[in-house]
């Protein structure tokens, strides 16, 4: 059975294929190999190639007597052999099955999918920065150390904080860095505490991080206007509270109006204020976290400062510290000594430091890209970044508020939060609505997060979208919302949602099956 | 500004739709004392060539190992990266995509992760692998946390042959759970007795293979003793090329293998970003940290891939998650996979043989220098020399002659006097005979 686009809506006649089966392409009727125009089916690399072939020409190994201590590998590993053109084609074909910010607006709320400048990629590949070894004599890597120090300077100025730890590898690793410094500070006072307060709207990494540090997580409810409930927060304060972890702007896309009261409250019981800086892109250049009373905050260089997400990393999560915490920051760190730069690695030089949390010195490749981004924008441009990001989100909100249901009144920051009230009685869920966007050529927004509203749809357009691009996106969402609303009372065409996507390389995937009978690797067919 | 498409007219029109007089109205929730009136004291925006000039000036201040004979290793290795690797990872669809939360339009990343997990499991000789960790050192810490969860025991025993960065990260990150991370000192004479440390409260023993000094040791008997004591054996590998020549840890009884994957596809980049590999036995699956990609079918019955078993992860389980990790090392994992796919079985094995052969030749020549001795007999592509004088001074002196001789022991064990004269030397396929000639001559002159 074919749909209006001429594609099968029923399971194809070709039987379901398992791993390694020959007939991998249970494709559409009419396609012999499953390819459709420019969309190519691609087998697993293990199902291709031949033993003995290689895509790299290597010389004969030197003839020596083995010194492997009798531990030479026995038997085959199982890797396929392919020539370079085969490998290149394999990965190019795979690449074409991904959505990407370079292809279109990528409205994932809280993820900040902004343009990744290519100058940054070029700079990261300069041999004197990208091809230096972490353990070279420090006299031979002065330029690399100076770069780290220079980036640290920008970060401290932008945040108004007196210190920054550069080594955390990503946002969650930065949270860990912040909480470990807080833990160390309490222990140094002989006052190891037990509880960390975390709003219900927080990213999952916040409670997971607090638990990793041995803390009990105590949730704080949100108010009806999407902010931290200050009274509930104050009621939970006590001498056993180590810290509060507050995301600001928060995951509802709102600035926490009571942030200074939160700082005063936590400090009044001797606790520390951890701020999740995942959303710093909304306020960079307009607000310094140092003016809000925070003690520690991570920055996601892969969000605010444009380093590419790469399909899930690498990230980089430097953490800024207040005077109260800076001595507890991790090793190593760069210290300027006259005209020279020195990497301090020996714990004896930083006796209060909680220690090392990453191999080597941090995500240098991301530092290079982030600094190139900052220098390109300058202090003036970074302020414009925040303003345009907030403007874009509010424009989306204003353009959709009559057909979708914003969760909260008033202006938002860098992302617009809607809930699923507009889908009531339509038979269309947030998930269906999001999947229908795929057929319209857009990546869906963040769904079902934050947890404080029902069926959340969180849209972050970012400052790197043109008005034309945003208008196109708005037109699609308006069209879909109207189409969904037309399904109320058993009318309309709910299948356009519930069966979406129909035009993507794959239709909806069976996640239950994946979890119940996990197949996590290819195996040679028996 | 070249990255900001909105014009002044656009902004005015958008404010009109919003019904705001100015963009300041949108920041009304910010407390008045925290509002910055204008740009901070930072340099103004710059064009491409101005930024590039500044970066070239910084780059010129460092000595790249690519320009000179270099024998640096100790957890980061300079190997040839085929040109197509860097080209492919810069494909927009890989570079500028997010974590594959929408599998219908992320099959490229997902199929790659499935292939990556398979490759890692194959190399390590394990049953399952995850979709990557930050690096080898943090993967090691996660393995210890996992072993504690799995065994419900408090103590972790770390061999003195474990890279000090791995040791320190593990102590930092896993130290909050029962405070049971015990580290043994550097063991130069190879008499460390890990079996004697075992007991009913030991969750795991962590060893490195080859160890930080380059020694290779059969772990089979250790694994048996560890298992008999009800604990898990964690094996850390810092040079993944070694497994093209050596028995995989999985074949010797390892329960968890963690590794640094940098050697395949990932540039040195002054220490990061790299890619942590994490593999284990299927029976420990539910305690694994990090993302996992699994095979399934779509509504049309076609094979496809999704992130799976996410009930272990922070975005679902919050404070009960197996780890707090979210973003991992996706693009570095892709570089790893492409490089390994290009090599194939034959290329990977041969690459390992070349590394080993060149290292054997270099080791014999260096150990023949009067006063210089080889600490370890067995090794893969990295070995340790004992010099007749302080190795840090020797390395500095040779750097002035534009030779990067290796990593001095004091860089890794600053507090341990027995490390002062040690020099860790790594040899890869990129070192030619001229490099070794230069090192031998310069080292001989320096220690004379």
C-alpha cells in the first residue's frame, strides 16, 4: 500500500532482516536495492570487504625478534578489509542519513545548535596547536599554554569570576568539577554536608552529578510561572545543605528573577551556589554570573561558544569559581610567570586542590575553536549574540502563541517552551507532532523536557538563523498545529502525525525491541 | 558580524511582532544591579584574517613533534592519520549534528556507533562496548565505579603500573563512593603482588596493559585469582595499536577493558579531545555507563539503529543513573572508526608489527649507550630507559637540540625519587631511522 508520496506505509514484503543477513535491504516496492534517488541504503561495514585488503599502504615491518613476552595475538580479530574508495563511500553514505545544523534550523531546546564557523576548524589544525604532545617540555609548548591562558581570560571577563578550571571535558564533567570543589571546601572546614538542592526542572545531569559526589538530592518544586519556588527553597535550607544547583536561565527558557535571593539564602546556611551554565548563550555579554552571587558554574564551549557537537561530542566544560572555591579547583592549571606560562601539575603546588579529573590538560581542540569564536565576535559581537538569540526565541514564541500553547506568560530568554494543551483531544501527541516535523524537513525540538510541564516542546532557534529561515520554520509549525487541531473530535488526518515520519531514511524505530533484546554489536553469522 | 544573519530591519520587524519596544524589554527579568550597560572590556570583533594571524603567532611559539624527531608517548601517541579521516569527519552531517535523539534522521551517526561498538569489542576481545567516554583516564574511573556497583564492595586496588593520570582521575572521581581507592606505588623491579591485596571487600583490581613503563605481562593468572576472590579485573590500555600485536585483555579474563582510542584517527591536540573506549561482558550490561546504540527495525521492518538501554542514563534515571555522562566523544569515535576501517584487519596488524619492530630496533640501540639501561624486557612500542642522570634535564637539553626524546619519569611521578632518572620512549611508524640516529647520538652525548 502506497501513501500520497508513493511510498509504502505497510511493512514491505521482504522479510525482516537480522544482523548479517544477506537480504539487508527490505526496501520499498520498486527499488531493487532499497536505494531511493539520492538516499542510499548502506550495509554495515562488517558485511563488506575482504580479508587481506587495506585502505592504507604500509611498508614491510622490520624483521626483529619479538619482544612481546609470548603474548602475540592469536587468531583473527574480525575486521573487514576495504580500499580507500570503499571506506570513503561508506561514510559519505552514512553521513547523508543525518540531519545537521548545516542543512537546516535545528531547534533542539537546551542544546544550542548554532552555526559552527569553519575558521575555527582551520585554526584547530595548525600544527603548532593541533599537533603538539601534552607531555612535551613546557618550554616547547609556550604558544599552547598561552592560548589556554588567553581563553581563560576571556571566560573570566565574560562571567565576572576570579578563576576558571579548564580541564573538564563536557558540561556534566564540569558539574562534577564544581561539586567536587564544593565538597572539598566543606571537608576543609570539617563540615562534610549531605544534601544538595536541585529544582525539578534541572537537566538530568544535575542530580546524577550530585549523587556521584555522595550527596542526597532534594528536589525543589517550580512555581506556576516556571521559576524556582523561593519559599520552598528557603524551607529546605539547613546546616546539612552543601549546595544548590540552579540552571539560569533555566530549562523553561526563563531567567530566574530570584537568583540573588537564592544566592543569599544558600550562603546564609554556609552552602555554595552552583549554577548550571548550559544556557549562558542567552546572557553572554549582558549579564555576568559573578554579579549574581554564584560560586561555581560550568560553560559548555560546545553550546555558547560554537564548537561543533559532532553527533555527541567532544564537548568542553570549563568551570568558573568564586574566591571561596578557587583554591579547590582541579589540577592541572596554567599559571603566568612573567612572560612565560607554566602548567602546574604537581599536587604539592596546590595543596587544597581536589586533584586531577581528566587525562592531560583539557579539551585543547575545543579551546582553540572557542577562542577563535570569541575573538571573531569580540566583546561587542558576543553581546549581540545573546540579544539575537533571545530575540529569535521571542519571535518564535510570538509567532506561534495563537496556535500552540506557551507554558508561561511574558518574554522568554533563548528558548520558547510550549506544552501539549493545544493537542488536547486531537489524538496527536507531542511525539507525533515532532515526528511530523521531520517530514517537513526540520529536526524536531526538544520533547518532554523539562519535566515541569506536560508534553513539553522546547524550541531554541539560536542567533545564527536568518529571519527568512525562522519564518519558514514558523510557517511549518503553524501549518502542523492547525492540521493537528483539525483532528479534534475524530476529524482530520491524524495519520499524518501518528505515522510520521514517512519521508525520512527510516520510519519510527522499535525502541522497545531494541531494549528488550539488546543487539549492541555485529556478529559473524553462524 | 559574519555569523549573525539578522539585519537592523529584521530586528525591528521582529520586535514589532513581539510587541516590545527594544531588546532590553526582553531582559526585564534580570535584576537591575546585574544588568551590564554595554560591552565588556574585551577586544572588538575581528575578521577572519586578523583572527588567523593571531592564532598563527601562537602556533609559531610551539614546537610540533611533526617537525622534529619525537619519541613522546605515555598515553598519547603520534601516528599517521590518513587524509580521508579528517576529510570525512568534517562532513557537515557528522560535524554539525547533535546526539542522535531522533533516530529516523540520525541513522548515519547511529550506524556508525553500532560499528564503533563492534570494533571496540573486537579489538579488546570483549562482548559489548559503549558509544565512547571522554578519554581513557575518565573511562578508568567509570570502570571502577561500575565494579563497585556490580560487586557491592567498597575497595578498588590500582596497580602501580597504571598511568598516574588514570590513577589520579580514578582517585578523584571514584573516591566519593566508600572512599575505597587504594593505589600501589610505582614498581620498578616488577615484584608487585596484587593477589596479596585481594579480600572479601575488594570490588576490583586495575592494571594497565602494556603498563605505563611499557611492560607486557600475561594477566591470565591474575584474572583467575581476582575472580576467585569475587572481584572484577579492569584492564586499561593507553595505546590501542598494541592490540594489533598482543593478545586482547578479553582473552586473558578481563571483566572490563577501558582504553584511550586517540592513537587511531585522533590528533595529539595537546591532550584532548580524545576518545575513551569502554568494553565489558554482556552479563554486566545493566551497570554500564554511557550511551549504547542497538539494532532494531522500523515500522516498515527495515533494519535501523537507536540509542538504547537508556534507563541506565541520567536523562531518565537522574540521581539513580549509572553515570552522569551526557556528551561523550562522538566525533573522535568517528575518526577512530574511519581510521580502523581504512586499516582493516591486515593494516591494523601490520601497523602494530611496524611499531613493535621499530621499537625493538630503537630500544636495542639506546640500551647500548654506556650508562643507559632498559628497564623492561618485554614491550610493544614504548619502553623505559634508566639514565645515569636526571631525565628531565636530559629531555630539556635535547629539546634545545630540537629532539623530543620522550617523557621523563618526574613528569608523571614528581614525588617519587626513583622515577627521576627514567625516560619513557615511544616509537611509532612515523619514526624513521634518521630520527633514531639523532636520538641515539644526542642521548649518548648528553649522558657521557
